[in-house]
């Protein structure tokens, strides 16, 4: 393993994050505050508890998931797209770096950034609602799995995109709707049966459900199923990236 | 040749568009030489270099670098190579020092401040070490690319059109950088479509056209083999006709009758000039001066590509 290269890529990517740290951290904090004001205070005061949990506390895992998913995808897709766009990718291709090392560097950094943001949001939430985390280890496991899986997805998008529009379109058209419709702010058990069945095809439902269970032991689907679906998605992303590197897809002509 | 440091066998490349960019190229590169790959735009120079360096996939053939297969043993092969691309691809927000250190780490090497200092000094970049790349001139950016390519102390340096579109002063400067690299034992492969550059820099010249390597030759041999030499006899007393005793040489007489020229290739007998001079003396020609001219690589190249 060329660990120097992994560390170099990781550090390089993190440097970009810290250079604009204000921007990187302030905006998720502000949007979290807004969500709490709108959903938690304004609407939440009208909503009874969901599954025995106050509405404010109920949406915390959903908010963190929303950020993890969107940040992971956008960080990772931009991280690999930009060198392709600017031409500096030549250096990564010519260096003695394997696909695994390149993915570790880029995806690892993207996941680390979104995890940092997730933690900041968790801390911000603590100012608004009393937090209780029933299974801290599982909470960390779900956060890690989600950050890595969606950073891998972002990496795939960054390799696939051949313009800045495409880079934005997947998060905008797919990730955000799936997250909002995935029970981030409500329990899918509240939906009519038809829509509930449709929701079961949304992978985000399983992520949010498992993650929420680690907070307050309330889940829409069983934790084992959540974990299994998340891991399945992770493997799918890994396999896709493996195929992309083997064929040189969008990397080598 | 000793064991070549780079050995390319029957290398072919067909791009997805169906375009055949390389067609069965075989080439051995000797340790420590400067090889110039000469060819018009679109000949396949960048494609050849890119395959050796691992940026473009090959369609057929093999590439060995220091005896290591460039695909199956890519780590060992690439560790020996530094690449300066044709375009100025750089992360413009970074400083010179950071970007050069970064390159070294990509090659699995620990940072080495002393070596990078030496490198930056050699390339006259030391004063600019903390400058952001976007503030540098084109010539400096090119030197930053060279510094990045040399950051891991490679044995082989590929320079893809190092002087394309730069002014004369910068070209001279680039040439002196390349010479000092050769002096440190680095093997240099440069591509160019400037013939004078190949003539100036190279130990050997390879000519590529339409994806085929038409020839690879020691520069001197190439000149000797294909170069035409022209010998002119300047006469103090002009003549009206070429003397009958000199007819066999196929001389050309200038209109004013004062210059006789003799054009010969490398196929001519060794003592031909001496014989010509003796015969000229016997014919009572009053030769007061002689001059010789040699055809340039440019003439040779034009002759080859036209075929
Ligand atoms: N990625 C690519 N896809 C399709 N054709 C390409 C690609 N890169 C280069 N070519 C074509 O291959 C030929 C050789 O190009 P190149 O190796 O860049 O030549 P040179 O460096 O000698 O100018 C040209 O006709 C060029 O248009
Ligand atoms: Mg080229």
C-alpha cells in the first residue's frame, strides 16, 4: 500500500475544507437552526409526540442524515470531478497509486468532512432539544456507514459527470427528494398504506430508521434490515467503482 | 544497446472513436540518453508517452520500464518515471512548495525538504516557493511542472512539447534545464514538432508520422545517412563549361561560371572529394576557395514525411 499517497490526497482534500471552514460549517449550522425553528418550534408545537418521542427530538436523526447524505455526495463528487475538469488528474493516473488508494484518499476525506458536519449538527441540536442517545456505538456505526457509502456514490457521480450541471443534478433530483420522502421528518407509519409501500423502495428509509433507532429505539423497519440494506448499498457502490477503474471509465481513454 | 531503460514492443492504440493513433510502434530507449520524438501535430507523440506513463490504456503491445511491465507491475514501472504534460495542468490555488511536495508524496516518498530545495533552486523557483501558482508566468508554471515531475527523483523524464508556444528566451532556458538534467544521469524523452529543437538537444531522434515510428537513429548517423552534403568550388577565373575530365562527377556550374557545386550523399566513396580536387587541379581550374554545406534535420524530416 502506498500510504503516503493516501495521506497526501486526504490532506489535500481536507485542506480545501479547512480553507473555507467558516463557510463549510456555518451554513449547516444555520440551516439546522432554521429547521428547528420551523419544524421543531412552529409546527412541532402542533404535532403530538411521534412514537412517544417529542417532535423536536424525533427530527434530529433525520436532520443529521439529510446533511450526511447531501454533504457526502457533494464533497466526494466535487473532489474527483475537479481534477478531471482542470486536467490535474494526470498526476494521479501517472503515479504509482492503485484504485483502492485513490478511493481511500478522496472518499475518506469526503466522508470525514461530512462526519464533521454531522457532529456539528448533533451539537447544535443539543441547544434545542434534550438529546438522548440509546445506542451510541450503533449511532457511530450508522454515521460512518452512511458517510462512506454516500461518499462512494458521490465519487461515482464525480467520475460520471462531464459537466458542472450533471454534478448538481443527481443530488438535486434524486438525493434530496429521497431524503425528504424517506421519513427524515415524519414516521412512514403515518402514511396511507399505498405510499408506505412505495416508500419501502426508498433506501433512505432504512438509513434514517436505523439511525433513529440508535437515538431513541424507535424504528420504522427492523434494525437488522436497516443495516443489511445499507451494507448492500455500500457493496453496490464499491462494485461500481471497481468496474469503473478496471475499465478506465472516464479516467483513461 | 545495453539493457534499455524503456522498451516498447508493437504498441498500438485505437481510440474509442476508431481512430488509430499508434500502429505497431517498437522502440528501445537507452539509459541516460536524450531522445527526441519528432512528428507533426496529431502524429501520436502524446499518445505514445501517455501509454508509457499509464495515463492512456494501450490496445496491443507491451511496455517495459526498467524491466517492469507498465501494467502488471505498474508501481515499480511508474516509480522510475516523471512526466511533464503538454498542457499546464496545475492546482492554481496551491503554493509552489506545496504542490511539489504533494507530487513527491503521491509517489510514496517521505517529504524531503532538502531535496525539494535543491530542485527548486536548480529550476530557479526558490524565490517563488511560497507564491501561489496562479501568480506565476507561463514559463515558471512549466518549470513547476518539471519540479513536480522530478520530485520523486525519477530516472526517466518525459517532456511533452516542453517549448511549444514559448518565446525564444524561454526555449533556450528550457534547453539548458534539460542539459543539466542529462548531466545528472536522467534519461530524457522529449517530443517536439520543432526540428531545430531535436537537432539542438537530442542524442537520438525518432520520427513519428500517422502513428508509425518511421525511423529512430543517432542524430549524427541520421545526418550522415540521409543528409546531403554540398561542396562548392569557387573559381578565380570563371569557366564557360564544365571540363570534360570532370563530367563524371555530375557537377553543377553557376550561371556566371564562377562556382562549381558537387552534391553527394553518404553513399559516395570516402576519397571522392580528394579525387575531385585533384581532378580539378589537373583540369587547370583556378580554385581559390571551397565551401561545404550540410542539409539540416529539417530537410531530412521533410523528405521522410513526404514519402
Ligand atoms: N482521447 C482521444 N480520443 C480520440 N482521439 C484522440 C484522443 N487523443 C488523441 N486523439 C487523436 O489521436 C491522434 C494522435 O494524437 P496525439 O497523440 O495527441 O498526437 P501528437 O501529440 O503527436 O500531436 C490525433 O489524431 C488525435 O486527434
Ligand atoms: Mg501532443
